[in-house]
C-alpha cells in the first residue's frame, strides 16, 4: 500500500496544476533607461537595458543614436559679395532604427535673425549642395526656423542642404550685427525619446559701408572730411559725392579735402565704397556742413592756426603785456581773436576775447597784448592779410607800420622780414579757422 499511495500521489501531481517555481527562481522583468546628450556634438542618444523574461534568456541592450555633421560650417560673415551660405548636413543613425526631428533656427529672435532666411532640402547621401534650391523649397526667417523629420534604419544616413541668406539692401543696414544659428536634433524609437542635442554656428554682417563721416576742418573755401574704413575686403576705393555729384573717384585713403568752395554755403556729402569692378557697395552716413564766412568776417571769432597746426594763444589771465605764444589748439577763450577792420576794410586790429586787448608789435620783441593806442601810434597795432592764393584762407600777416615785416610763428610770435619766395616759408603762414563753439 505504501508503494501504491506513492504512485497515486505522483499521478495526481502530474495530472494537476504545474508546480510553481520558488520565488527566488522566478523570472523578473526589469527595464531601465539612461539618456545621454553630448553638448556641441549634435548627437541625440537614448540608451536602455532590459532583462530577459525567463531565467535562461540573456540580457539585451540598445542605443538610439543619431549624429549630425556639417552644421558648424554655416558660420558666416556676410559681405556685399557673399550673401548666401549653403552647406551639407548629414545625419547618421546608430545600431537601432529611429526617427528624428531636426530644427534649424536662431538662438534669439532679433531683427537680424528675422532678416536672414533659411531653406533646407534633401540630396543624395554623397551629393553636394547646389547654390539654387529646388523649385518649391520653402524659405522661412531664421528667427522662425525650419524643422525636418524622418526615419532612419539602423546605420543609415540622410543628407540635407541647409542654406541661409540675406538681401544686400538689408545687410547694408545691419553692419557689425551678429547672431547665433542653431541646430536642434532629437531621436526617438517607440516610447523612448532622447534629450535635444544642440549645435551652433555664428553669423555676422561685415561692415561694407564707410562709417562715421565727419568734417574735421573747414574754411570759407574748403571742407576736410574723414571717415572710418569699410571692413569688407572687396572694397578697393572710395568715391566722394557732394550735392549728388561725384567730386573724387579714386580715394584709397579715408580722408579728403574739398576745395574751391563758396563761402558761407551748405554742402551735403556721401562716401561710397567701391569694388574692383566699379560697383557701389554701400554708402556712408550723409553729412551736411557749411563753409565759413569769408575771413576775416565782422563779429566772428577765429583761431589763428600756424602751418604746424598750433594756435596763437594769450595765456590767462589776459592782461597788458601778455606775450602771444603758440600752443596746441583748444576751445579756451585765450585762443580766440576777432579781426576788426578799419573804415577802408583793408587794415585790421586783432582783438583778444578777454579784456578787449589788441595784438601789438614792438620792434623785434615778441608780440604781446596791449590796450588800444592813440592815432599817432596805432600803426603798430594794425595788420593786413595777404592771401597766398585767390580765395585762400591762408595768409601772411603783415605789419602796417613796416609792410616788409610779417608775423612769424615759433614758441612766440615775432616780426620778421616777409618771405616772398614760392612757396612761402611755412612759419609765416596762418589760417583763420572760424570758432564754432
């Protein structure tokens, strides 16, 4: 019986429910996911590991990895001759089939990024990018961006042309402006999605236009201009335009003096940057400036400027006996003088701005300030102005008392024999610059 009972028990066990494995030996479904993103590499990656569903199966693992190559080459300095950047961008998948989303946009919405347009289209895996997109390719502002999506088999790749561009007229108004273009890439498979990978490329507009046009000096018959050079390497020269007419067309330097002008007249200037083919690339700011009155004009204060560029000055406090010296020009009242004509308009007293003192020449001594003399001794305080050429604002200043003597500049002003050679020695030349402030 003992033997029969044992057999019966075995039979019931075989015909009943299968015996359960002990808990310690049961299969456990385990899954974990790790996201990895490599900043600046353009790699979108999600990695997971999953355990087997039974105790004898081996663990399996995979990685969703899509990488990009080429976007950094879109870093561009736009110029008058380079207004478009077109580069291939390749996406390459890893060992797991995956989908992707690729967005090209700007890091910030600005006037510049709104002015730059972006286009993208697919090409063969080994193809190169044409300069002209296929018909129907949509253009959108970089500030808005463009998104490309698709699916890639394991170890497959796809190639796009990405093009950014800006209009020449718009670029001319955005000199020295910059932006950051960016590519955002995200991979996904099933319910898994990688973090967004980011790659950037800097873009800017080269300064094609001459800048900061200004008048640095003017007389009654001339205006001296200066401007900052254009940064575009295609600029070979500058043209100077006055009142809509070109007056110089081969300026390689950033200065120009316009001569032969009419006194007390307003002029408007523009400077054009020009390339080797004669194309106007961009224009400077417009400058309006008026010539001075014909010197010496009544009621006008002047700097008396030497050929060396220094100014005659009577140091403060201005008082009788103060010697007239030459020093660096400034806005100080001690270097301002007016020319008061006699009734014939040919002889002048040169009057200081302070204390109403006048220039006085005493023999070979340096000129000094003095009070006005009586009629018998007035000649030593009277001078004539002899322009070096017709309409010139540069003069020899001659003594009325002895018209063979002229003022000569050095550390001080003195009377010397007038030079009559051509050209006249520079230390006997003086220019009257109208004081404007």
